[in-house]
């Protein structure tokens, strides 16, 4: 995620951005990595539909703001912390049809995010979503492989030994 954000900021020629990822257990978006003035924000987790990030997450639609501090969609608690003179865009990060987070990129005024840059950000967010999805699938596969290996070791212990104590020790070790 840090590399993804750094490369996105380099392509858009700015130094301020953040990636928020959705945690389904708590039903909240949490800042995963931040750069620039986003690092100084004292952000609490965001519920879907709340603030700019929550609205983009819930709707799946990009949001462009001329200046975040004056944007009525920004959370009041966040608006107070945003430095003046910064606008930008927030785009959803999707894994297939499922939105898994949002990507913010901010630029200093008078510069503004163009329609072409929003399209670029959406493409980068789509690639990020696919990469995150593959990473989660890989982690799930590794976890399942470890479980199968433990079951195999327990099976070998049961079939190879007549000593119940040794078999139970191996069983407990793998549990």
C-alpha cells in the first residue's frame, strides 16, 4: 500500500494522499497509509456514507472537490483539521464488483484535479483493488495449506504410532 500510494502521488505530481480500507468486521473505513498533510489528521474510523470517503465508498462514485476544507460533504470534525487551499479527488477501490476502500489524492490550489486525472486515478484504484484481492486470496490459500499440512501430520502420527501419548502430543502440537 505505501508503494501504491507513493507511485500514485508521483504520477499525479503531488505529495498528499491517503488510502482508506474497509473492515467488514467493524463496518468501518480505516486509514491504511497516508502521505503529506493527511498524516497530521487525527482521523477516527469512518462509517460507510459518512464524509467524503464514506460517501464514495457507499456510492462507488468518484468525488472531486475544489477545496476540501469548504466541501459540505467533508465531516465537520475533519474539516477543522484540513489545511486551507487543498482540493483533490476521492475514488473507490474495487475488487471486482465489491468496493474495498477509497483513494484520496490532494493538490494545492490553484491547481485542480482534471477529468483525465480522475480517470487515471480510477484506473490505478482498479489495479490496486485487483492486487489487494489477489493478496487476500494468496493469504487464504497459504492458511488453508497450513491447515492441510497439520492434518496430514496428525494423520501420519495416528497411522504410524501405537503410542497413544505420542499421537496425542502431536495432535495437541498442531491444534
